[in-house]
C-alpha cells in the first residue's frame, strides 16, 4: 500500500507541475511502467483545439490511433454517452464512481473537473500481458490526477491566449498614443537605412535564411525582429541566442536540448532553442563564435531540419526559419579555416549589411529623441528633448559602439539630468574621450596596451560607477549596453571580480 501511495503521490506531483501536458504525461508514463503493462497512455480532451494528446510509455510521441470504431458497439455507445455528458451535469449523466470501461487491451475512463467532463483517459496494454483487476483499481485512482493535468494544461493555454491579447492591446494603445514606432517602425528606414530596408522587404515573404552583417551594436537584432514580425511566421516564437555567450561544453545542450541524466547536472529533460523556436524564427547572434564541432551539427539541422537531444536517440523534426548575425568577416574566416564553407553557403542565403552609425549620422537626431523618450519612461523621469547643442555633440562623435552605445549615453544623460535636462556633455565624458594620435607620429609599442587591457579597464570603470551591480536598469550591463550574461562571460575571461566594487558582496 505504501508503494501504491508513493506512486500516486509522484503522479499527482507531475500532474500539478504546470508544464506542457506532453511532458507531464511522458513523466507519468515512466512512473507507471514498473507497475502496469503499459504500451500507450492517451488523453482525449474536449476543451482544447488539440483534440487528442498521446504519449507512449517510454515518453516518445506516437501517432494517435484510438477511435470508437476500434471497440465494440456497446463500448462505443459508452464513449458517446460520456461525450454527451459534458453537455449536462455529471450527476445527471454518469455516476462519478462508475468503474472504467474495459475491453481487450484498453482501459478507458472519464476525466471530470467538478461537474464537467473535460476528457477521456485511455490506457493501452502491451500484447504480452493484459490488464488485471489490480491494474483497473490503480487506473481508477489515476483519474483525478490526470484530470487535473488536463485542466492545468487548459488553463495554461488560456493564460497564453490572454497574454497574447494583452500584447495586442498594448500595441494598439501605443499606436493610438503615436508611439507605434517603438514596435513596428525602424528608425532611419527612410533615411540612413533606406537601402537596408529595401533588401529587408524582399525577404519578408520568402522563407530563406538571412545573414545580417554589421558592427557590434548596429541594430542586427532589431532588423531580425522586424523580419520575423512581418513574415508569415509572426505568430510563432522569436528566439535569440548569443552564440558567443554559451560555454563550448554547453553549446549542444543549449541549441538542441538534453535528456534527463544525459550528463552531470541534467536533472530534467530540457528543450533546446531549436525546439522552442519551432514554427517561428531563430536568431543565432554572433554565429562566427561557434566552434567548428558545433558548426558541423548545426549544418545538419539546417539541411535536414532534424536533430537529437543530448543523450537522446529519437530524431526530432523542427520547422524553423534561421536568421544569423555576426560582426566578424565570415568570408575571411572561411578562407583561413575557422568557419565551414558548407555552413557559410547555407546561412548566407540572403546577406544584408547594416552600416555603422557613423555612416548614417542623419539618423542620430531621430534616434536620440527615441532613446530620450525610452529613458524618461524607464527611469520615471520627466521627458527632455535633446537640444541643438546636444545633437551637435552627438553628431560629432564617431560611435564605435554604434546605436547600442548611443542608447547607453542617452540613458546616462537622462540620469545625470534627473528629469531637468539631458546632460549629454557629461554623459560623453572621460569614458568616451579617446586620445587622438596624429597619423604621422610614430608610437612606440611600449606605449600601447592590449585590447583585453582596454576592455578590462572599461568594464571596471562601469562596475565602479554602478557600485559593482551587473544587472538591472542601473547596472553595469545596461551602462555598457551589453547582455548581462555576455558581460559576466567577459569578466570571467578577463579575471574581473565584481565583489571588489561592492562592500556588501551582494549582486
């Protein structure tokens, strides 16, 4: 009895985990394998667009082959009675304690949520060993947790629909307030980015791989999102992965997922980014940072649309539109053997080059206005528009960090101005004041420092300004306009400890 209660507790735990029902059922099926001759566990749902959910005993999705025609006329009538029962109260249609319908290799029972029939449960036995009376009693006890799993899945889909509706309302409200450009408009589309947007519009319909080339911070992710939002895949997910921020030993797990127990620390099954981006768009940012072994496995996914999770044996097929981005010269990397030529041909289906900000200075006023509005909302400050003097200072700067650096400077200027003004001159201050060395001057090599040393000094300056804080609107990552995970990876590489900048020792 204790073993049965332990099994039932595990089933209830899985049923209430609020994960996708396919994964919940797969885990429940594994729990039941040692106690039932189970070949397939099927749930028939009445409340979802997906009419049938099926998971086999080993957790693999299987084609559903379960209809009333497989059963005798008497059993089929019972199924129809259960189906009709959802139109009336449970007590008026079927006794709640009625035993499961048993026929041949099937155990079938109703799943109730209160007075509503939400679905049917169907156990199918293996051909080697049929169900016994003990199995029937066990299955009867499983009706409640499996009904809860089905109801939880229904509620999760309702929440998803509500969230999508809320996002649609937000877009509509922003459009009415004249702020639709924050979502749907690329700043500079009719000015410095006109040639780029002409090429972008050519690939909104065709499902061709796009390669975005440009310096760091030039807006590659914004263009990728625009392509997704205006493509036939707009209702699907948009997933961005920074390949340069993933440790080499975790690349396969991040991109393709892993099975439970496939390596130390793999406590549960995890879907990778390709699987999560199914029916949508996957942006592989900084693809030039992928090591060669990972490039080989990526090539197979692009060619065949299939992969296996780490530690798994089942091939998973996905339908993903791939957009890649990099600031590196991939063609040169192909020549020196650091990037596979066959992968280059695959990802460079339609290359689009984004110009650096210094080559589209006519867009700086509009961008500055846009970021000033965002900074005012983000920090709860009164909006201050950039003055002609501010714009003159901004236009005179070369912006090695491009649009990302401009956004960081405007944020800093808004904070320094405290809602009274934009302190552009202070925001551009010493951090951006690079010494200008005449071209004719011979600089002794001893006076130069390495790029890593420059980067280390820059990151340490940001940490000192933020009291060692990395994340958040006033953290070093926001100040440097960089992803917090990328910043931490660079800090580890450069041997920088944030604790030195915070007396509390807390992040």
